[in-house]
């Protein structure tokens, strides 16, 4: 089942069911007004959403319409929590080596997770407003899971039952602000503005064998202005999503609709490229002694998509840009 | 105006207006179902809420009821963002000196803020479930502001117009997990379970001269099991709440209902005591070479209250405990 959110002026948007091929959609607002409330009552509503999806596939749903990723909001424009990992270990290792960062984060045997803003996620084709190119604009191509309500203290094994949806997203990062914030011990605030999400969220069964062991087994294609940045296997997570849930929930509950990210997709094989500019610069530093690839500029076009063996794109493409933020605030 | 939230089975609870003396309440659910939606439409609803408050004070509101802080939820059981500062600089300085922490955080000339969970805040008299006493349970007595929708890039001067409500809260911290997390650069996750809030949120005018320059000018009384931990002036913030808003919003928007915390209240004068056990232990280390005060235990009683010169308590008291978390999760 594929679910999307359409802008309707409300903060959470309107829930729609989307066809497997992403071409058609039908409202589900009569089942749950938005995806957030659907996740809060998932055991009661999943069957009805699935029936709507089956009707849509069978061509028997009334009032279907063409699904346009350009007008889709993030599947969850606002989520109870956004917890983002760094589970592709080759990413962290390269960053530490290239930029002489603290090795402390490489030496722990548990997932690394930061808490990010989750109140204004953007849709797949958004023009993302940012204050300045001087902050070192970068992408992070990631996979994510959406949970139902997770009790405190779940184990990794118990966590498997709490994965309701899978998403793809770009965890936009401002690199010139990031290293400074990381040294202060308070986590990442200014360096992590918000994220841009895939047009739809999918139930794990949509991936078939592409979802197993708490990992996604597909390839991810990442491009900037039509040039490939990476074509990466998505299954090299040192910690699974189940481990990430258990780590996050050790001392807290997670509200239904919590999104947990994988961290930047990365492969041990450097020839596969990277899921962000920073890691590409790290590879350049390690190989040539200096970084050559520039950070991103306003109006650069980011493309992120996951593909299965047959070239199908379960989530559709993220295809967004950046624009200068225009304030409407009166001067003081 | 004082606003509170009553549990009604919904995630956001039900909005009520509370009398200045905290004795009586009246529903405001016909104006806005909950405080979160009220803050999203504040310019349209503030006047009606104020009228309801005036009716209540005049004894002319129908269907009033006795306000019982014991059944109040957090004013915002879930908030779009929770960003918590460390603005009482004497706190950070003592912690760094006593425990040989990195001095990096003392050397920056901007606020320090971490992002915490905001999807399950607790009411003033909650019994807070935690997994283990071994994590070093501690309180942090704090003041907080609640914003309306804040645009990206506001200045401190512009930020003043975005403070809608003031709250008091306990940012419960698990100290034996905290230092480890702070050294990893990803911020605080496991060491920050959730917070316990004052029975009501108040509009800034409720404090009169007690709210000025983006700071609260009152005293805060903090006790454990009836023994005073601190009696602290609340106005020694090195950065004002306006500065905190501007820092938080530099590269992002803040959704209406965002809560920004002051950090643990602390005074330069050590004889005033402390707003947390950790800082008391820091003072013990600095004076005696070792910490003597133990971390908290299940069923210990925490009392946090702010008082004006006349002994009035604008928010009422936080009076909570801790209990062992009981999972309902099936074993796997």
C-alpha cells in the first residue's frame, strides 16, 4: 500500500491512497483525515486503507485522480519525533579520517542518533528556502521508517512489529555550521533545517524481498543537476532500523508517526559514489589531499530515487531545489 | 490569562481557562479544541479566550469547575518542537570545572540549545515512568516560553513579538547517560526522556514586571522530598529568551506551540542552592573534592515552583515522582 498527503491548507494535509505505479490516487480522508491520525489508530484503520488500495488497483474506486508528485506534501508534514541515525558506517569513517574529527563516535557499539525538527517537512518537489549559500548547503540521501506508538524499552526483536511505513528523504545539512555544533555537545540545530520527503510512504510489503532484517535492499540513485553523485546499495547499515528503534526508545516512548532515519546512505566501495557532497569531499581529501566539489547553490536540482532490480521506483523521485528565504517579518 | 489542558483521551487534551488564583476553571473547547490549535490561530482566538478569562474572574462564566492540578495534563502534551537552552551560565561553568568537561561550550558567544522529544510531555503531578535508577535520575528546574509560528531568520528584536505563553518545567535528565552522549556530537537522546510541566501556561502579562527583557524576574523554589535544593533568582540568563528564539530560528521555521527552555536555573551565588542534583554535586566536588548527594530514586518527590515577591505562584507547583516503567510489550 502506498500513502501520500495532499496539501489542503491544514498543518497535516489530507490522506490519499496511491496506486502501486504512482499514477492514480483516491482520497482516504473518510477513513482518517491525515496520515498522522491514521498511524494513531493503525490497527483499526489499516484494513480499510488496504481495501481502498485494492479498489484503486482494480479500477473500481470512485473519484480517482491523477497523482502528481509535484503537489504532494511530505507524507507526514509534521511528525511526533524525527530521530536520525548514522548507520552506514563507511560514511562516518570517511568523514572522521578526512576531516580529523573526534573518533569517539566510531568507537561506540551502539547506533548514533540525533533529534531533528519534525514540524515542517517538505514535499518531494519543494523549493526549499534557506538563508544563505554561505552555510555550505548539502544533501543527505536517506531511508527512513515510520513507527506506530512504541513503548519505552522495546528490544530490537520487539521493534520489528512497530515499523508501519518506509520512506525516502533528503536530510538537508548546512555543513559549515555542522562541525561547530557537533563539538559543543548539544547536537545539531542550525545545521539541520528540515528534510524533503519522497512523494509517498509505503508499507513494508510493497518492497517484497527488498525489506528484510530491518534493512532496505535496493539501490539508490543520487544526482545533482543531472550528474550522478552516487548509485548505492542501501543494505550496508551497520545497525538495522530495529536497532535504531530500540536505541531511541530505551528511556522514552515514541509517538505514532515517529520517523527514524538511516543516516546518509554510503557504501564501502568508493566507486559507487556517495549520498552527500560532504562524503564526496572526504573521498577527494583522502585521495587528492583537498576537496574539489563545491557545496550546493540556490536553484541546484537534487534528485534522489530508490530503484529495484527491475528499475521500478517504489517511492517515486525526490526532485527538489533550494531558494533564498524571503522573510515577511516587519523590521525591528 | 492562564490556560491549562485536561486529559480527555485525545493526544492534545482539552483546553480550559483557569482563574488567576488557580482555583477555578472553565472550558474553552468551543473556542479551540486544544492549546495547540489555539496557538495556530492565536491572533483570531486570543481575544475570545481573554473574554472567557474575564468572565471567569467576574464570577459570570457558566459551568465553572474546581481546577485540580493533579488531573491537569501538560499545557501542551505534544508540541511541534522542544528546544532547550543552557542560558544560566553559572550552571555550565560549574559543571565544566567540577567534571573536567570540554570547555568548548563555554567559549562560544551564542546560546547552546539541544532538541528534545516533544510528543509526550507530562502533567504537573505525574508519576514519571523510567527504566532504571541506575541511569542517575536528576531534575532540571527550568522556565520556558511557548511561541506562535516563528519565521526563519528572525532577529532577537523581532522574536519578542512571538512569545505567547510562559511555562515552568522539569527537564528530567539521566546523568549517567548524559556525559557519554554529549561527547559523541549527536546531542542528547537517551539522557533526556521527557519533561514535566507546570499545571498552567500563562500569558506574559500575568507576570507584570516579572516578565521583561525576555527574562522572568521571580524566584524559583526547588525541593526534593521536602528538603530545599535551591531558592534561585530566575533572571540570571546570559542569553534572553529572545536570543534563544533567534538562535533556534536562524535556519528553520518554528511551528506554533514550539517550547523553548531556559536551561537549568542557576545563580552565581552558590548559597542560593541549585536547580538540579548534578550542579549540587559539582559544587560538592569543587568544595570537598567529591560529590555527596545521591541521584534520585523511584518515588522521590520533586517540587518546583516560582514565586513572586508577594508569595504568589503564577504557575502553581510541579510536584511529581518517578516510578519504574512497566512494559506491556509481548516478549520476543
